[in-house]
């Protein structure tokens, strides 16, 4: 398992090289809906690479930083 703040192409390549089965990335790679996945952008390449390598991605990011204080 690999732990990171942002899921970048370099992080994914490191995970592949280390034969990781999962990546915990604080910031989710998908914030807005994705209509298709191509190699046009870094984000799309990251998604394709983790899928093709069979690497699970878990993103525990929360919206607590946007919550109003009580």
C-alpha cells in the first residue's frame, strides 16, 4: 500500500514499480463527473493506469474544512 496526498502520475508509477495493490490518496482523483477516460489529461492517464494495473484507490478526504463552526 502506498500513502499520498495527491494521486499523480509519478505516484501511480511508483505504486506499480513497488507492486502495490492499493493507494490511499487524501485528495480524490475525481471531483467532477467523468464522461470518458482517455489519455488526454494527467488525471485521465492516472485513472487508466491504476485501472490497468489493478490498483485500488481509497480517498478519505472529507468536507470537514467546509463545515460551519457550531
